[in-house]
C-alpha cells in the first residue's frame, strides 16, 4: 500500500514552521486590529471568517465532514476548551497583567502538558523531551525577563486567570489528540471554527456591539487585512496544522514544537517590525528556545501515538492535490 505524504515524518515537521510563522506574526495582526476593535469583536470576526471558509469548502465538497458513527462529544469538548474558554481566559488575563507576565505564563503550556501527561494520564516522557521543553521555556523567560520593558505588577486575579488559560490550553491539546482517534484534523478544525464563530458572535451581540466591527472593516482596509489574516491564516490554517500535528506526534512534543517556535517568531517579528527592545537576551533566548524545539524532535522515532493511527482523511487529499 502506497504511503501517504501525510504519514511521512518530514511532512509533519515541515508544517510546524508554517504554523509558527503565521501565529508568530499574529501578535502584530492583533495589535493593529485592536486599535479599532474590542477583543470580543475581533474574536467573533476572526472565527467567523474561519467558519465561513470551512462551510464553503464543505458546501463545494472540497472537504468531507462525517460525524456519523463517531463520538461527537470529543469534538464538542475540543471546541469548548478552544477557542471558547481558552480565548476568554487569555484575553482577560493579558488585560489584567503585563505583556511580559502573560508571555511567560502562555509559554508554560508545554510544561503543563508534560505535567498533566505524567501525573494524571501516566504518560512516559523521555529525558530528552523533558530537557527540551525546559530549555525552550527557559529561552522564553530570558527573552522576556531581561527586556527593559519587563515588569512585575499584575494583580493576583490576573495570574489566576492566566493559569486557567494555561490549564485549558493543556487540556485542549490532549482533547484534540484524543479526538484524532475518530476525527481527522479537518473535521476537528471545522468543528471548533463553527463553534467559535457562533459563540463569540453571540457574546458580541449580547454585549451590544452588533455588526459595528463588520461595518468598520468596510471603511478601513488595514483593519480588513488584519482580520482576514487572523481568520484565514491564524484561526483556519494554523489550527488545522496544529490539530494535525497533535494527531501525529506525542502530545508533549507536538505542543513544544508549535508553541515555542511561535514564541520565537513572535519575539523576532516584534523586534524587526514593532520596534520591541533587542539585545543579547533576545539572541540568547531565541537560540535556547530553538535549541529546545529542535532537541524535542530529535530521536523521536515514533511518528504517531495510537491516536494518530486514524485516517488522515481530507488532510491527505489536500496534501496530495486531490
């Protein structure tokens, strides 16, 4: 039987830089769009864009979404955790703390994945994987803690909410990996996009914003480009890749690769395009993070966990140009 390109190890790792590049630049996109929109408006619009893309592809039969005979609770759990719950915790937490503090908290998600896997799920991780995740996290801490803009002034409530975001993000990665046993990456991402679009639009309307954000895009081309970038590249494409990677690699390794690669790109893009401080700490931190990311991928002879044995489905067809 001919091996699909999506089953090849190099293909899985090749997708990580693309995901990291888009998510890394998402910080710039969010900065631009939040000058004209409230956070809940942005969340509603970017997930609406992602949902409409998937609905259009499904309607045109470019992708196939099949729920029959599968445990729908798996994808519902994934969608509730991310984007619905996680995005709220992250947005509120960032608002109540400093950017430096929130960056460090979010970067601990791979560590939380490791802890949950070891303590609760009794998963075994190699010393190489543990060392790699610690190195990557240490790199993020160096980038942030030694920056001239670093400060510790957040409230206890903000720390608690950010911790909830980290916890939710970790459980999301395991839920996505579990869902991969029955659903392919396209079906999972389709589900969370539709759920996110419906949920955040309902919240936005309930808060009285209505269609004001959508109307603003019609008169501001920069805002429109920013929303489309976040919706198409960051919500649609990146989550498709992330869910695919989580279905193909051990959860701790997949999360470390994507999360810390994204952080490294975000730091570099901030220095180059947003005028963020740059110094030895940036070089050392990014180098340590990249080393940790690379180390976690070395020696990983097993491409998949049992969850990854499910058919790649539409993802394979897209990759093979069918």
